């Protein structure tokens, strides 16, 4: 799910049942509400801008609404059979791909009376979906650590799986400077680089190694998860974004659960050999709802204060700098329920309960209860 989408000159952000579109200093608003009191099904789940920059897709719980850009005229509405977690336009910008919570992928053709065509299915909650630049493959990721590469349009033909993550895979993106590779970010705290045509793993970034005071943060997160009977080994990546830096490298920005800094990496590849380095940590006052890299700008959405911070990426020799260039106040004139607070703790729901560890969990709980209070 994404609550911010960025394209050339356009920023779209959502909060509860509202969307604000910022376009060349002009603001436009959309509101989704079935009655006087907002319902959960009115809340925006995901937003996406088409590759041709002409369409905005808005996902509600069981509905997709397509708008033209920048005027926000409603173009199409699709009613969905089930709750959905992710949408993304195809490379032609004429279809929209839908990943639902039962594991099915549907394709809807825009500007046609289309009820959607199921093209593939997982046996797990789908978390992300994309189409490769050549249009030959649909790549999906799920809660069960799997990344599936399917042929398109005959998606019943599976090209390969990319297997190696130990927790849910919430983010997948093609590597911008070498789109024959796929990048993925997971609840196991790792970023992995794959050749998606054969499922070969080429590189791993373990973000946990770059987090200061990681043991303290891990202990706090472990205590939170222990209440659910879940054993964790790292801190999950919450948000992830990537953009091309130059011919040989791409810039990665990400947030990690409970860590109040954005980690920014430079990922390089030469002759199929990958290297990475952490170039900076951007401190945060509030944990962001969403972060997006677009071209050489980083956008950070602070949902608590309804602000967007734009940072500009510049290079000088081998050095990379990121500087704040503007702040945008959003939803200034909207009366949004004060109890709507975005937090990153809901990500804990994606961790699977280890049923074979239930007895061990009960024993730990018993020991805690029997331990004398000091």
C-alpha cells in the first residue's frame, strides 16, 4: 500500500478518506465518504500514477476509481469482488493490475466495461505487483516470503520464483539503472537483488547491520511481538523507494520499524557485480507515512502534521548530498478526524504466527508470571 504517489510536477497524498493533489502550486481535493460519518471502507488504501502521467488510480477497500490528470475528472470506476491490497498501472497505462488479499491478481481494462480478468493466484495474501518494462512478465510478492515471476498475458505459465526472504515481501521494484534485475524489501530487514528471469540472487543488503542501537530497538520490538507469540530476528523494512542515480548506480531510501532515520544507500553494478554503501541517515522528527524517490528528489510525507518535505539529491565528484528544499502543508482546510493517526505498528500483522512455537511461548509466559516482582 502507498499513501503518496509522485510524478513529474505532481504529488498526490492521502489521509483517511481524502486525497490532495499538488500540481504546480495548485491544490485539488478528493473526498470519499458514503455518509456523514466516515467508514473504514471509505479510506484510501493505495494510490498510483500511470507511467504516461495521465491517470491517477485510487484504491478503496473494494473499489478502484480512475481520474485523469491534472484535472481529476472521473474516468472509470471498478467494483472489486474482495478487499484489495495493491494496484499498479501496466506499462501501456491502459490497464490496471490489482492484487487482492486472497492471493488473486485481476486485470481491468480502462475505458471499457470490464469486470476484471483473473490471471493468476497465490495461496497467500498478496502485497505487491508490477509488470516488467518489456511487458513479458508479471511479478508478485506475498506474505509467505515468495516472489513469483509469471509470463504475461498467459500468467499460468510460471517463469520462476525468487526465494530467499525469511518474512513477508512488501516491496518489489525493478532496478532503475539495470531493469533486467528486480529489487525486493522484506520484513526480515533485507533488500535483495535478483535476476528475475531465472530467480538467481545476486546481492543482499542487511539493513539491521546499519542501524545504530539496533539491539535496543530489536528488544523493544521483540517484546511487542512476543505478546502475539511471534519470534523475530530483525527489524522489518516499512517503506522502500528507489531511483536511478547514473548509468551504473541507483539510490535507495527506506524506513525501518522504530528507527527514526531514513537510510539512504547507493547501489552500484558493474559487469553483474553489485556493491552498496550507506551514504547517509536522514533524521526524522516523526515516523513518515510514506517516502518516495522521483528522479533526484526525495519526498517524505509526515502524516501527523500533514506536511510533505522535499529533499534534492546532488552529486559532486564521488560525494552525494541530500538537502531540504521545500515544505508543503497539505489538508489545511480539511476537517479530518483527529483520532486518525498513522503508525508503523500495523506491519506486525504481516508476521506469521509460528504455531509450532506456541508451547515454547506458553512456557516463556509462565516463567514471566512466576518471576517475582523486584
